[in-house]
C-alpha cells in the first residue's frame, strides 16, 4: 500500500537550529565503555536504565551506580533490550536469540531460539504476554512470555528487519527494514495491514505514539517521517544533514526525541518545531529513550572511536528530578 502526502509546504521541515527554551540539561555521563553501546531502555517505574553492549548493564538512576551486568554467554553484542511492562523481566536480543532475565534477581530465565540470523531488536507487548523479535533473517517472530514458546513468524519484509514496535492496544506491530519500508502487521490474524513507502534508504527504527494515532520512522536517508495510522498516510517529513537512527515519543505524546549522527533533537509532536537540539563533541548519537514520567531522556553515543561510547541522562524542560 502506498502513501499519500500532505501539502509539501507543511510536510517537510529542515534540520533543526539550536534553541534555548526547554533545553536538555545534562544530569549524568557514564564512564567510556570499551565496547560499542547500542541501546538504552528505562524501567517502567523510571528507577533504572538498561543499556546494551557486549552484555546488558542495569543502572540505578538515583545513585547512577551499576547494579548488575547480564551476560548472554555469546560472542555477539546485545543489540537491544526492553523491560516487561510490570518491570519484573528484561529481554535482550543477542546473536540469533532473545534472552530473558529476572529483573530482581538478575537470573537468566529463558532463551528464545528460532531465528536463523542475528536478532536486531525485541519488544514487549503492552500487556507483557508476548515478545516480538526482529531479525536479519527478514522475519518478525512473536513469542508467548508465559511459556517462552513461539506463537507466529511474520515474513513480509524482503531484507533485514531492524526494529519492531507494538501498537498501544497490542493488536498490531510496526516494523522497520532495510527494504526501505515500514510494515504494519496484525498479530491476531498474522496479516499485513499496510506498507509505508516513502523512505529512500534503510529504515532503522519505528515507534508508535502513546495514543496509537501515529508512527514515527527513522532512516539512513537523513529523515524522520511521521505517519497517521487511520489511513497510514505520510503527514510529516523532517530532513536532516545526517542519518537518523532512533526515535522515541514522550509518554504524553506531545514530543518526539530522536538520535541523529550529529545531534540529539526534541520536536513538538503537533507543530514539529524544534524544541531542543544538542550537538557537541559527540559525533554519533546511536540511541535515545524517554523516561516514563517524561522528565528525562537517556541517550547512547560515541566520538567515532572505539572506547568512547557513553550513556547519558538529560533533564528535560523545567523538571529537575532527584
């Protein structure tokens, strides 16, 4: 299914200029990691951050102390991680599998094996009953978290699937792929609902808005696109000077934060105007995640050299959390 686009004068915005109101204020920076840090995710109560490199690190956000390091016993990096909605478990994509740990005791609970190539992303359903995994084998797999058994395999992409995101009601999954598309899939019928086609290069990430009315997609083609989910129409294209690798909606759906190669950007989700933009000595912003209360943003980035990857936490707006 193709897409219709709104009036050109309203549908394209260029790279953001730095602004000073509602700025992001740096609260914490980790020590540089020896390995690449790929992903970060907040616990549902906002008290911890999980971050992925060759293991999954769990950090306490109040003291910024490292609570645990979860090892997958694999030579491959952990590419993404996510907390179950009740905060009791952590899932991470590793090699051709998804690993699940207890988030209290940090003991390994299960390994989900069926993909034939590396798993790039994993995501819990809103009710915690399922996990979706996106893989280099061009498929999305859906797993039952009570028994850790495979429910279905969704084979609609023609290349690597890099990201999967559940709709807020848990009925659909949006997936981003190297085939330049975002697919919307019905997880009950296992049918393709829509194919969103406008990106001109690999789509790295996609994310549903909290109210389910929009999907944001980040691409190597230097754009972030926003789609309306009523008719799956393209409503906004945000142009940049570099690749866009990650995007995350604020919990109330009023803002979007996204990571570009050259900066971290926050935009108003109604007007799409730039609210804040950070660009400094960091050369690669690889990931970002909004805290559950909307007061902070976690990011992962590096200076383009091995051993420079860091995790940072930024206070947003007028908030100053303890």
